[in-house]
């Protein structure tokens, strides 16, 4: 039916021209824009090098890569460069899309991609039209109108979530900006208002528990509010209420360096977008609760710690979900220290799947198992979607303020069915933020758990159930074994030195790791601290600490520049 309505819309006679002047509101990554201009096309892990070729000459095979191409989010990256070559590429590739697919054919004619594409084309309309003749401009207008007609007919079929927020925002944009399309604004606003009630929960969170996706939803709501306000259109109360719920949640998920915690498929967010979204809200409310969208944030001095303290999403919301319960990230000032590996989607399906495993997160994992497991694949929207189906159903959380700091206790029963074990983690952050002390416990609680553990022990020939506690380090952390193997020192670019120690009940190693970061041509090499051991009894504890070296000052001027994402391509 998408194809049928796309072809009907493409044949319709429509007015051409803007009824109001659109303003660019989205901006991308400069380094990625430079990659595109140089002919390095990286989409969903598929790299094509064509220095003088077209982006549409890419022989994309995965549905994810095709979606990224036809969604046109890469226009933001070309606009971030903004020079003559960037504009020339953008104009040529938009023109070629209209020539190839503008008649309603091709994979881009689905409502969610159409909404995303409309937002980008309208955002960057004057960047695209600059220097073009009337014939080109009229074709551009007609294509916008045809896509709007298609979206008005098929937008209601989009599944709830970020895709529908994009589709409705695109229809609002187009209805307000294009001549003769104003009748499509009200239906889109109505759907958007309902999703603000049903998709944004009372804590200001989303079912996916993806922090970056929450930021994208907030950004789309701001764009819709701004467009409606400029057109003197009424804005539903539920939209403002959703924004007010989201803002403190994003503040709770923000590290001390301004980046978002990287959980459940989300990254740090495009540079400056979080600050812009928070400022645009006009909401000064700070987090007042300890649990937001299933995360707990501990903060003291220059240090922030964000912990995944809830079960992962399930069902359709878990398409990007990770087995990360009890994992944490730690940032000191402007420098990430302990991280999760991240979302490997931009490097292909194998990296995406690997990034979802518990071993790719800074927490304890039983060797060969994740705390949540993937179910059989489901075909939806042209993609093979593997959902999380076997997740912990008990995740108790307690937090308290101590005389000398903050304590968080969180546990999950993700290994109860397979090994009869429950994992509990305690984190104590000192009041000055100079030290984090942790304890990881795995144990059998009930008689049934003990029987399952005994069977698991028999399967290991009574050698113990192997486990590893991993602490993935940011690529810019320079780590080395110190004190004759009793500690690991970590040097940050700011000049800070952090020292990792443990109680000796496990074997400590420094191993290779990766940092999966969108916008780069390949994963970044990194390191990880690994504490490995074997559970021989019904209760096993490992204690560890991460603290600043005594000579590290409480306050320092961190003037060293950051590494630009994507700079490894030049």
C-alpha cells in the first residue's frame, strides 16, 4: 500500500513554493560531512570509496544502510561543512534522488523515512536552492509536495516511537511551510499530542530506554513547537507537558562532560544538541529523584557515575536494547574514564550484535552468557529485528546518602534461570568525587537456585562457574599495570591519574577493547580492565576501587583539545 499511495501522490497536481520561510534547525557532524565530500560513504557498516561518484551509486545491501541513505540525515553533515563543494554535492544528490525515485518508486517511500527526509529538505531548503534555476527549484517544490501527500495518507501506519515522532514532525513542517498543504497540520499535531501522553512516561522516559533517542524526541518536539508558534497555531498542553518531563530526565542522564550516558543503542549525542535542547525548553528543573528512565546518577566533585538500574526493554522497544543491567559509566570533568563499548550499528550487523552483549558493558558477566538474551528474529519494516525476550524480572534498587558519600545497591536475577545466580552490585562514591568503591556479588538465594547452581557446577566439572567483571576504558585513557601487578594506573589527557585496585579474590588483567562511535570509519581501539574468577560456592564477592592518585589536584584547568570524531579518515 505504501507503493500504491506513493505513485498516486507522485502523479498529483500540486502547488509549488513555500508559504513561509523555513529556518535551518538541524546540524550534523563536520568530520562526517568531509568524509562524504571525499567520497567515503559509510552507512550501517558498509563503506564505499568513490571520490568522484554519487552517493546513489552505492550498492547498499543491508536494510539499515538503505534507510540511512533515503532518510537524508547525512544532509545535516554536508550543511555542517557548508562550503561550495558541500552545497554542490547536496544539490546533485537531492536532484538525483528526485530523478530516480521521485515518481514513487524505490525503498525510500515509507512514512518514517519520508518524515525524516522532509525535515532535512525543508531545514536545508535555501542551502539546496541557492544558485539553482527555476526549473530545478520547481522540481524540488513538487517533490516536497508529493512526499507530503504520501505522508498524509500513510503516516498513521507508522509504529509508535521515534519514527512516528519524526513522521509527524515532518508533516507539521511541510504543512506549515508549503503552499496548499496547511490542512495536514492538524491531524499530525493530534497524533503527536497523543504520543506525548502514551510514549513519554511519567518519568519523562521512553520504552526503549535509549538516552540519545530521548534527546532526539525532545529535539523534534521543540522543532514542532517552534514551527507551530511561528505560525500562530495552538500547541497542545500534552506536548509542553512531555517536554517538561523529558528535560530533568536528560539532565540526570548527562555526564559531567556534557555527553549522554551510552546505553541501549544510544551514543553521546551530536555535539551541542543536548545543551541546545535543554536551553530551548526554558525549563530549569534539576533531577529530584534518583531513578530516571531506569538509570541512577551519582555525582560528586568533578565525577559523575550513571548506572543502568532496571531491566532492559522487551518486545518491539528492545530492537536496540542491550544486556546492560548493573553496568555503569564514569566521567571525570571533561574526560570519560569507564564506558560501555556502545552501539556498533554503523559498523555492521556483527558489531551491532556484539555491542548488545553484557561483555561489552562495564559490569559482571558469566563467561559465554549475557544477563539478557535475544529471541528469534522478527521481520518488521524491512529489517530483521532481534528482540530481547529473556530479561531479568527482578531488579531491586536502593540508594542512600552516607556520612562520607553516596551509596547505590542494585541487583538482577538475569543468571537465575541458567545458573541459579543473582548478581548484586554496590557502588560508593565519595563526597569529593575522588574515589569509587565497588563490590560485585554473585550468589544463590533460594534452595531452587542452589540446585541450579550445583548443576552448573557439575557442567564445569566442579572447576567453578567462570565470570568476568569488565571495566571498559575510553580510548583516550592511557592505562598500564602498576605496583608489580597489584594495580592499574589510568592517565587522562587532563593530567589526572586514577588508580584501580582489587581485593585479590580475582585475577586482574589489562586486555584490548573497542569503542564504537558513530561517525568514524572503524571502531576505535581501547583497553579494558578485567577481573576474572570462578564461583565455587553459593556466595562469591569481589571488591574493587577506583580512586584518583594522591598527587592529583581537586581542581585543574583542562585545556587539552578533544579528538574530533571521524578525524581518523583524513
